[in-house]
C-alpha cells in the first residue's frame, strides 16, 4: 500500500446501480458460495442423502397411490397425494434447511477457518450472502430432486399443473426463510453440533405451528373469504392462487402478505447474522434499524387485515390488530435492548470522515435513537390503528364499540410506553444485552399474570366479591375487562373503569419517567466514555509531541 | 467537520503504545509499548499465559484493545481495521484449513476473497512456498508441515507488508522447521516485516533481528538480541547483588530501567576431546574465568565459566596449543535462552 493521502481511501462509498451490481455478481460470483458448493459436491454423503430422501418419499407416495387407486376416485387420490407430498416436502425443508444452514458459520469457527476468512476483508454481508446462497443451493437441490415425485399427483388429477408448480415455488420461498433462520442461529454459535441441535429444537415447534396454524388453521379462515378454497387442507395457498377470484383481498392476503412475511423474516435473520458476525466496534445497528423501520410499517398495515377479514365486526378486528401490533412492539423492545448506549469511537470517526447525515447517525448505533425510532413508529402505529378502529365503529354506528377501541388503544399505548421506558433504563444500567432482555421478559410475565393472581386471592378473601377484579387493573389484559364493563350495569363498573384508567395513566407516567432516567444515564455514561477517550488521545498526543520536541531532548539547551 | 488523518505517514511497521487489555477482572496486557521498524524479524517470547497471543490478535484486528493505541503501518487497528487487514498477513497458532478443496482451489478462493484481481499471485505464492507439486492435491491429504506452508502461502496472497505469525513452527518436525525458518529469511529479503511468536528460542535466535520478552502482560525487554545481552551484562556488572536486594513486589518491567537482576552468570561449556578427559583437567583448573571443571567418560569435559564467546574461543585455542585434540564444542545454552531465563521469572498469570 502506498503512502498516498489516507483521505483517498475514505471517500464515502457510492452505491453502484442495481444492474451493475447484478452484472458484477454474475461475472464474479460470491467466493464463499462457490467454495462451499465445491466442498459440498466433493462430499460423498451429499448424493447418498439426496438419493435416500428421494427414494423414501417416492416409496411412500407410490404406496399411498397404489393403495388408494382401487377404491377411491383418481381426482381425490391426486389431491391427497398432493397434500401428502407437499406436507412431507415442507417438513423436509423446515427441518433440514435450518439444520444445514446452522452449521455453516459455526463450523468455520470450530474449524478455526473463521479468522482467516474474516481477515480477507470480505465483510460480514458478503460472507452472510455467500453462506446463504450455499445453504440455499443445497436445500434447493433437495426440492429439485423431489420434483418428479411431486408431479405424480398431477397424473391422478384433482390438482392442476399450475398448482403443483406454484407449490414448488412456495416451497422454494419457504426454504429461503428457513435457511435465513438457520444462519441467524449459526452466527451465534461456535460449535456446529450445538447450533444444529438448537436449530432443530426451535425449527420443529415453529414448523408445527406454521403447518397447523398458517396451513390447516388459516385454510378454514380463507375458506370463509373464498369458498372455492377447500377448508382444512394444509397446502391451500397454491390452490388459492388458482381458484380464488382476483380482487383486493386476493392481492392483499394471497400476494402481498405472504411475500412481505417471507421477505420480512428472511431480511431480519440476514441482518441478525450480519450483526452477529461484525466486530463490537462496528456499526451493527443500522441494518436492523432499517429492517425495523420498513417492517414495522408493513406490520402496522398487515395487522389491520383482521378488519378486512371480519367485515361484520370490524372494530373487533381493529382490537385484534392493536393487540397483535403491541405484541410486535414488545419484540421491538427486546430487540433494541441489545443496542449499545452510543456509537463506538470507530463508528463516530467513520461518520465524520464520510460526513454522515443526521439521518445516518440517527439510524446508527445508540440506545436512545433506537428507542426513539421504536416509540415514533409504535405510537404512530397504535394511534392509527385506534383511529381506524374508531372509524370502523363509527361506520357500524356503535358508540360502545368506539369506546372499546379507545380503551384498548389507550392501554396498549400506555403499556408500550412503560416497556420502552423499562428497556431504556435496564439497558442503560446493564453491561450487555442479556440482563435487560431477561428483566424485560420477567417484568412482562409478572405484570401480565401477577395482578390476576392477586385478583384471585383478593376474590377469595373478599368472599367472591366481583369488585376484587379491580386488583388486576395493572395487567394489560385488564383492558378486556374494561371494554366488557363499558355497557355493563354491574356495581363495580365505575370502580373498575376508574382503577383501570388510573393504571393506564400510571403505566404511561412510569414509562415516561423510566425513559427519562434511562436517557439521562445513557447520556452520562456516553459522555464519560468520550471524555476518557479524549483524555487518552490528549495524553498520547502530548507524549508524541514531547518525543518530537528537540528542546526536550537530553542535553539540549 | 473535516476528516481526521487516518494514517500516519512514515510510521513504523508496528507501533504499540500503552496497550492494556483485560479478560474479566484479569489484566492480560499491562502498558505494553513496542515499536518495530520495516523489514525486521521480531521474535515475541514469553511464558505461557504471558499475553503473547492477545497482543498478536490485537495486531491482527481480531481483538480490540481496551486502552492504548496500536498501529500497523500507520493504521490504527481500532479505527481502521479494514486498512490494517490489507497490510497484514496473519497466521494463527493451529489454524484450520478447508479440507475438501485442492491446494490450488484453496489459494484461489483466498485470492478472490482478498480481491487481488490477478490470480497470478497464486502462482507466485505457490512458488515462494514451494507448493508447486502439490497444487492438485486435496488439502486434507497434506502433512502438518505442508498445511503450515499452505497457510503461509495464503497470507502472502495479498502481498502484505507485515506478517504476523503465531507459533509458526509448533508441531512441526525438524525438517519442516528448518524450511519455515529459511522461508522467513527469504521473506525478509523481500522486504516483509515479520512479527512472530515462538517457544523454540533457538529457532528465533537464528532468524530474528530483534526480540521482545513478555511476562505477566508486561514487556520486560525489547531490542536486538546482542544489544539486550550487552545491556544485561553491563547492568549485572554494576549491581551484582541486585536480585537479592530488589523489592519483593518489583515488576519485571522495572528491571529494564535498572536491569541488574542476577549474580554473575555461571555459563557451562561442553567440550569433547580425543582420549582421556581427566588428563585435560590440570590444564583448565585455576585458569582465568574458569569456575569449575568436570571430566567424564567418552572424553567429555564440562567447564563452568563466567565469560562470553571470546572466552570459549580462548579456551579452545589454549587446549589445541597444548596438544589436546578438541573434537566438539557446545555452549550449553544459546544467548537467547540465557537472556530469556535471566529476565523472566516463569510466572504464569
């Protein structure tokens, strides 16, 4: 490297157009990807495992087809084979993809090749993309190998070729999500065996939830919207694409939502992986913050889908949306509980060199900017959802419904403020991200369930008096009690509403106080850190000047 | 705000200033200061747990210093790790390799990862490390020595100015060690600065232009071996009883400022002569600088003395002039081993 002015190498990187980037990627494929593919191709177990899996599934499909052909009409056999095959394929992808992906980064660490890779300067993003592509290619190979078996159902009838093709495409989309999930896990571990076990322990229950909830469960809901979609069929989405009529619901529920869900989850795990692989002084926050900004907007919109799905009780849909969005915001608090208090010295210097904008700095590392984004997006989202709910209630002509939405909206907002404040203070007081996350989860559990335990005890002590329920007012679930009591004539109605309102106010005030305390402590610590840094720099500079000053040299003057 | 200068022009190859690092409540490095010029081969020595690998990992940007400043070729490792990685080639102790690729594929992968552009560097690297005949062999089939060579070839791909090698010859057979040593000398001729740690002191003394001894997280001494030996000898002469009088809690680094730490060193010299060694005893007993002589079977003589290399030469010359057939001369320790034992206490942290 020459002694050329350093500034030349620190010009702000200019992003090349997408076309040029794709062209460059085509000409120079990711080296991590090509190397991993080469290694996989040389493993004798690869073709063996592929052949065994394909053989077993072919055998199973053949057996089912053979047994059913005699006494069941072919179209039903075809449909059953289609459901069976893609259910198995889903399981293979859901369990295999995270397991394959989870060992990739961990094995670099355990094999002690990670440092060499890190020092090449490839960067966490390039390595993550290479690892993703490698694991995805491997999983895609399974899907491709299984293609002829899946096409068997088409021969019997009952499903169209388009449905089979779409099912394969969806399987490939799901594989991307599963691989990203595995990579996210892998980036946290240095032992591949542990990473694989953790990935399986998490992916199995999640896949069961997806299969039963988003598969079987959602097919029933979709059957309500589009009767053409058979109910209680796990593989319903390809059928829906072919049979549902094209309208706004189609675009929102069948196109936008699944795509946004897949893209959002994949992007999240990609950013998690990049952040976990970067150094402690690197900017590990901007990527996740960008994701959060986009995703929260999408989630806020998507959480209004129940309003579309429940046209007769739209305000109930709005309340469901509020609760779902609050759940997402709790996840946001847990996510930002891992933020550093402020940008590192390195990040700050790089910002200065690149003349980073205020927006870039706002989106960079720092607890309070992160919580600022969370609060801005969260409060806006909750406010809009409450307004939509009130609007729906107004359209329904129900003042009570509007009041119910307001109660839910107010409680959700106040409780969110409290959680954000708790995140701020607990993170500012902790050395790392684990303690504030544990504090947050424990508080959430205690605050949600604890008041109900107290209410139950109070009820027993008060001889079953229904007014004992007011003891549960601090629990966010109490919003349901408040909403149900709005049109009640029970004696304790006034008391419950008053205590509930006091709890709402209490959470909000406590949240603001915690936020203030967290911000003050965070600012104090950051300033102390910068002062220490400045002091060190000054001491080093003074020492250097002393060494260079000829008047200080021994014997001089 | 204008960008601060990132790289100091005309900076030494490595500059460590007031480096501190801590793991938990344990200070692993304590105020380490070090400067290494371009083209030097620096041997980094210290007992196990002294903090060598921590220092090396900080230099290689794999660990961030908690306090102090570390610069490689003028780049601050804390601020510009990417730039440091461009000028540094780091070979860790017991590094792993990708097993299911050929030697050529392995090096091509790293050349691409380093974005060197021209894959001709792979040929140059292979030639320098003498891996030409093994290019098509699978990495998994290589011996330990060959894998070590492969690692060296890897870190040379991007033509780094500074090579940082952590125990490059550990676990290698004698032949492979000699080959690595020769390779290091060749690299020095190519203008590379080499910073290496090793437990094999004789190996370091053969190749290093200077050394640094680290003990309990502090750099005890640093400089050219000969110069250090002279400084210690001078200090010893000035304060012969310093060790006995030194404070119990005195840090090893304090000895650098006021180096006398030991009574006069009793060195031992092994001589082998033809015939009966006992017959030679009267010739040596009572000689200037001779502190004691023992003879044993096989013509072996063990001479205890307080002199240097000139004394050894003088003894040999004297014996030859007296008609003694000297067939072997072996100083018991080499200079670096003696230096190491003298300035360290062997304490682990």
